[in-house]
C-alpha cells in the first residue's frame, strides 16, 4: 500500500495499525515527511517515506490511497495508472469535483463514490486485470 501525498502520515499509520503488511508514504513536502516520521515514532511504527523531489517510485502497489485536493488528483491519474495493481482510494474531493475526478481516471479505471461526509467524498476503484 502506498499513501501518496502522505502529509502527516495518518493514512499510512492507520493502514499499518489495521494490518497492512507493507506500507509506504510518498510526499513532496520535506516538513510533512519529517512530521510523518515523528508521528510514526509516536505510534511505535516504522514506515518508509519517499521524498518525491529526490526519488521516483519504481514499484507497483496493491492499493494506492490519496487524500489530496481534486486538481492534484486529476493531474496524478497517469502516475497512479503506472503505480496501481489492484485498487485506488481517493478522498478530499468536494461534491462538485467528483465528476471531474471520475472523468480524469475513466480511461483506465472505474471510480465509484462510496462515501460522502458533509460534502467531502471518497472514491474507490478496482483494477480489472
């Protein structure tokens, strides 16, 4: 599993706590990476974090999770296509942004809106091999 745009690392940490065996965080903000590492220490968990300014990701992941603004999620569609093996989970998407995000991914995966909380949405898609 990769938490792309990991920020504080919370999604990566929770994934690890709930049983994900292999978790990686990826981020462009150096301060966010430092914060994520501190949060891992506070939770007694080890997760590698990739600084996307210094290193590109060469492997594929069973699951990609990303809680990022919709414009960035749209830009990342082709990147996620190269990284995804089984499933993607996207969040941080406002109601009015859902169609544009779904459309940006429609050439390679069918995303479905699975949760909505006060106008914020979770989209999920499974890759059919």
